[in-house]
């Protein structure tokens, strides 16, 4: 057993790497910039974690997903691996202590959000660290061709000049060929170096259903297919409504969305993870970072906005390698809504500027100030105050982010934190002189170790139970001690943040690049067209369609999806079907002709030709003219 396998066994309990993992690790250990393309659930995190543990020094992990960042840090700590995270919303003191720990504390991993790379203080501390690897997770975010471009990712290349000999490992689960090339250029790869495994999931059957009665369909389907499942919908309201419908019909279900309190979401998620039959009805806020192997089906009741998003969410089914299903349910109304979403996703430029001005006024930010400032952002309160429509507002903020004026984070759940900022001698005197606080301070010291040297996550509810009082009293103690500068106390919160990445500009100086705006809009429309074509396709294997979208060539049809099953009913081999199809297309594209003439013209069995013609007519690939002539349907 080599050193890498020993690390894998020690910390993860696996005796062998998954395909491609060890190849990627060996590549970065050889000092080569590396791009790893691995499907959702393919074990991307193990590549950089094992690589860093195999050598001295610290691995910097750049990711925009705060929830995933915190999950991975907690998981590493549970394995006895020293890891830290820095993200928007932390106090300066928390950041200073964390960075010093990275320099002096023998830590192995530092997770950071990309906007931190612009901080002069971070860069000064970064130079003092012993870095062994720079990992860029969700690497597609660096490409303007990608579906989730973030300008802050463009700062990553600049930190390479500080440690030019340190390799970069870029990782993503969803990237077209265009994006793959762009990632390597933007990250200043010394040479092209891509490791990719096929995105094909042989155990995952893709099914699409055009159905008006969606609820009736899912009730029937879920009752027939037992096991754990995920049901994705667009709106938070629908998550609750559909979950209640399932429960009323005797199905074990719950709902989840980002608007729920953090402790509620955690409890729901844990119940689902520990269940063998629970259905989670949720928005796309659910699933990131969850690696539950026995998910038997993922059903989308609304069409996602891109193939990339659909592929990632559908890929949460069947990670144990056993048969699983990814089902997309839609109707014609859904497609109309999706087409109409373009105007909501890309509000007029003047409206975007109005949103920028309103946000700046909301926080009373003077022109020319507040670069780098972080604000809690409650969009419901904001749109209510200024009478804006919520989705257009949210998408305007995204456009402002893509132009580099602000960063809008996901809803960020943080635990309450406390640290004593006085020395022990002063604290002792304070306790003697303030008997009302003595018992509470002793409780803090007993319950949380290391509370003098670092911030400790605390639980006000737990403290209230131990002390035999209510939570409000505990919070009152904490706020008073914070006010009189005995402790620093940061209460828990769960909300998005807005970061001003540039100083506030006057509205007439705000530039929304029409070229970039138009290009992004065109790419958005192209992605919508791709997912609509996937949903409405009648003759292309679902798996083959997805694989070709991500640039895989020479793919074969899966034989399991709804399209393939209809073709299988023809009792023709793939080769026979494809040969007949190609000749029919070639013939009727040149000239329209009667069915009998077509049958006589082609060198195949009459029975087989008629079966393929019937299939093509049913799926509207060919049609009859008024003169009963067959022509290729070019719509």
C-alpha cells in the first residue's frame, strides 16, 4: 500500500481510489497545474485533500459556496484534520486570528471565498504561509462562458505570482469544452492538463414526461417506487404544499428551502439523510455537499434553467451504483414560463442602475466610499421599501455582481460566536466586582475551551438549559458583556450578504456593458434552448444528449431512457435503426415522395422500413403533405 492509499484508508476508510482520483493527485504532486472534470458525487474533494495531506504545508481552497465550505471544514475536523475557513460576514478579529493560525498553527486547509483575495491584509498574511496547493472548486465560475460566472474568480490568477511554483488544481462537475479551455487560460495554466472521466451514469435512467396532471403523476410514481427521493420545485411555497400532499397520501415526506431557520433546515436534512424512505420536496438550495448514496430517484417538477443545473441535481440519484431514476416532468405552460423568464432574468439596463442606486441609498452609502464593506441583506425588506418586484431585483443584483460592482452571497447560516478579549487577571477582578455575571462567566469557561485564544461557537439554547433560565436572559448577558468590552459576541444569523467590491459610484458613472449584457443574455437563451430541446426531444437518447452537450463524442444510446425504450419496442438493433433513419432522412430531404416509392427505393426489409417511418411520423420527424407525399419535418 503506497503513501496515498495509506492516507485514504486512515482518514476515509477506503482501500482504493475511484477512477481518476489518484491520477489527479499524482499530477499535482508532480507540480503540474491540473483541471479535474468529475461528475457530481465523483469524489472531487478527496483529490486535493489527499494531495495536501501527502506533503508539508497548507492547501488554499477557493469556493463560492459558504455552506459547502463549512460542511467540509466540519468533516475534516471530525477526522482529526486541522482546517479553517474565511468567508464574508466574519469580523476582522476572527479573520486575523484565522490567518495567524494558518501561519503558525500547523493547519492543513484554509477555505476562502474568492472575494477575500482582494484584501491587502489577506495578501500580506498569505505571503507568510507555507502553501503546497491552490485548489479552485466550482472552477466553471471563472469563465464568462459558464452558467455561473463570478468576476471575483478572476482574482485567483493574481495570487499565483506570490507562489509561482505552487500548482493549481481546478475542479468542476459541469463544463462544456468551451468552458474547459477558458478555465485553463484564466488560471494561467503553464500547460494544458485535463483529467476527465465520462459523465455517463450507466445506472441512472433519464426519463421525461409531458404531463398536465403533475401531482397525480408523482403520487402514482412515488407509491410504485419505494425508497429515498428528492423532488425539486422552483418556489418555496410549492415545497410545503407538495410535501403536505404527499404526507396526506401516506408518503413519508418533508420540505426544505433556504428561507427556513438554520436549525430547522439542519434537522430536516439530518432526518432525510438517516432515512430509507423519505422524500424531500425542495428548491435547489437542497443537495449541495450531500453525498447520500441510496437516493433512488430525483424528480424535477419544474424545468431548470440549464442543462448544467439539471445534470448536477439529477446526478444526486444512484451514487451507490444501483439503479436510480432522474425524471423531468413538464407541460407546455412550463415552456412558456421558461421562455418568458428571459425578460425577468435580464431586466432593462436602466432598471439595473435603479437597483444599484436604491441599494446604496438603503445602506446610506456616500458616493466614493465603502469599498470592501459587508452588509446583511434582507431582500424582502428591501423590495417592500422601494416597491420593486423581487425576482427582477434579485437578477439585477446578479448582473451588478457580474459587472464587478458587488458580491451577493448565498444565504449564510452562522453559529453564535464568543471570545474573551480581556486577560484572565482582569476577568477574575471583574467577576469579584460583578457577582451577577460570575455564574454566567464560569458557565462559559466550563462549557467552551479555548475561548480566550480563539472564537468559540456557542449555543444559547444549550446554555439556557444548563443555567436553568430562558434564552433571552442568556442573550442579555452576552450583549451586556459585549457592550462593556469583556467579550466579543457575534449572534447567529441566516441571511445573504452584499459586499461592495468597488466604492459606490454615482448612477451616471455606472457602466453596464451592453456588449457583455447582450452576450450573457444570448448565452442564457442558448442554455434555455438546450434544456427545452432536451425536454421535448422525441428521437434522441436522453443520456446521449446530455453527454454530447458536455462535449463527449462517440456516445452510444443508453437503452433505458423513455426514448430508447420506445425505439426498443421496434425490435430493431441500434445499427439497423440508425442505417434506415439515415437513408430515409437523406432521401426525403432531397425530394418528397410517396411511402410506397420510399419503401421500394431503400435496400432494407419493408417491415423494418415501415416501423422506422411509423416511429418518425409519431415523433414528428417526417410528415405527410396534402398530396400524401412524405417530407422531412424541418421545424
